[in-house]
């Protein structure tokens, strides 16, 4: 599923070279629910960007579904992101001018899915997160928890091989955050592969497997 | 109109503030001047839009060299006087390229228009680029993140998601740039562009009425720009209200 081998990434910030990932290796099998935990500045976001094909590593190898992605061009990576990965972000990142259902529909439009099939899949995805009754609302008309559920529906609608969540509860109160985590647990039971990135121990513990990241190095932990 | 007040105001004299006795004879200078000034400013800013967008995108590029080129252009045009830029472009560039002496619409003399439009829009590009850059940066970075995560490339995300949202921040500032250009274009009178300032200078020279023509064009500039900037403000307020909902 995900195979990171000795992946390194260095950033040049002004005069300083920051080693965001230092020979990081990680293997995630299909249907696994893995959380990556680490403090801010530990390389979490870089790891997420690389796993999510938003950025490429300087050194090392990354196989996604058995295909090495280092050689891909920006356009090919965009296609991989569209087909294989569903993203959920801390700040939801819904397109503010589009309604809930239009946001969910967007990745399908880029895939070239037919209109009738798009409608049906959008309806199903919104029903799955319990928001079918709010489908016409703009993001600004929805609560934080609802916006995150729309974002989850948007991530699910393409039936991705991997759901990648970056601090999905970070902008939510603990009750709403709990509901979102229940939703991830349920998605996992339905057979989805999930990688969840967080700094919160209680959130990380909801996953079956926890990986710790510090100074760009990864270690397996048992909580 | 033969009241003593009118007589006092219009008494011929070099420094009389309200001496507009030149008007009957020179009115066409000012009418053509307004047209030239408006066309000059609007064209310059419109022509600046495409290079400015390019400069702004280059400025936001990850590539140091591309960023540097755009930064240098902006720095040069913002740090040197407009009159100097105009002189260099007028005597340099348009010494090499000759524009034919053709009059269109009855008032627009091409060889006394195109060099100035080019000079003003090269200058304006630098300022409009900064307007674009600020407008693009004002869009939440999560929008680009979302666009890319949904399967758009960097360029598609910019074109389809970020730029449409940035337009709202950009348009009022762009309109304000036209207002600025209406004033700045007066500098083109130095090289014989027949806009408002040239009309005043020429009239003052020909009639020896040294104040009246300038008072008149000050009033005209004000009558163009003040309502325009008030209108822009109103539109901006309305757009902001639309945001909150």
C-alpha cells in the first residue's frame, strides 16, 4: 500500500537547512488504520505532503500501491492524488464559493465521471456522513463539525485507496472531534486504509497502530 | 453677465485665479485633452494587466531566478521617477521604432499616443503586479492545498480556484490604479502628448494667462477622480458585505 524507504527531505529556510525527514521508513498495509504522532516541527506535515504526493522526497524511495512515484511529473502526481488519495485537512479547506454537494462533486468532475453517476455518488457520500439534508448549503453556513464531514465526504467520494487526514480534529471542540473520530473508526471498519496525523495522544490512540515522529525520524510505539 | 463681480474675476491679468477668457478659443484643446487623458490611463492599466499577472506569478514562483527577474523589474520601475522612465522609453525605444503619424477618431494622434501608453503601462505593470500578488496571497492557502489534493496541478489550482477568488481583492485596487494613472499621465505633456496638462500648458503659453488654465484642469481632474474613487469605495463596501452573508 504505502512503502517509504529511507526517505529524506531537506528544506532551505533562509540560511538554515532543516532536515524535515531523516531516513524515514514506513510500511502501511491495506485496511490498516495508522496514526502518526509528533509535536509541531517534527516533520509531520512533510511526511503528510510526501505520502499525499503533494511533494516529492530528496532521497529514498516511495512506493504507492507498488508504483514508485518519484519519477512522476506534476501533472501525473495530480492524477495520482485525484484517484488514489482522499485528503482531510485541519482547516477543512472547502472551496468557499461552492455548496456542500458541489465541493463533494469536484474531484469527480476532474476524473471525468458522468453527470448522472456523479449525482448518485455525491448523494451517497453525503448520506454516509449524515449531511444529505444540508447539501445545498455553503461552507460558511455550516458548523465546523459539519464542514469537516463535508470534507470527509469529498475525500470518500472518489473511493480512494488511502484516506490521509492531517489533524482532522484540530479546529473542533472535543465533543465534535470525538464524533469525527468515530466516523474514521467506522470508515476503517468498512475496509478503508487510513493514515491520520496528529499531535494529540488521545486521538492517536484511536488507531490500531501508532507511529511516533521526532526530528524527521519514525519509530513504532505501543500506547 | 456684465455684473461687476464677473468683470473683476475675468479681468485679463496674468495671475487672475478665475480668468477663463481663453475658453471660447481653446475649448477644443481641453475637450481633446480629457479624451486623451482618459484613453491614456485606461489603456495603460488594461495593457498592464497581462504582464502584471505574469510578474506576480513569477514573484510567487519557487524558482529563485524567476522570482529574481520579476523582483528586479518591479524594483527598477518603482524606484526610479516616472519622468526618467518616460524619457528613456521615448528617446530610446521609440527612437528605434517609429510610429506613423496617423490621427484616429479625429483627436488621437498615434505617434503622440502609443509611446506614452507603452511607457505608462510598463510602469503600471510593476504596481499592478504588486496588487495581483497581494490579491493572490490574500486567498487562504488552504484553497490551493485543497485544489492540489483534489487532483489539480499547481497551475490548474491557481487558474481555477485561487485566481477567481483573488479577483475580488484585485478589482477595486485595479480601478484605483486607473485613478492614479489619470493623474500620473500628466507627465506625458512633457513630450507633447496632447492630454489635459498639455492643453493647459499650451493655452497658458499662447494666451499669457498663466493661472486660469491650470485651475481649470485641476477642476477637471478632480471632477473625474473624486466621483470615480467614491464609486470604487461603494462597490468595495458592497462586495465586502456580500462576503459575510
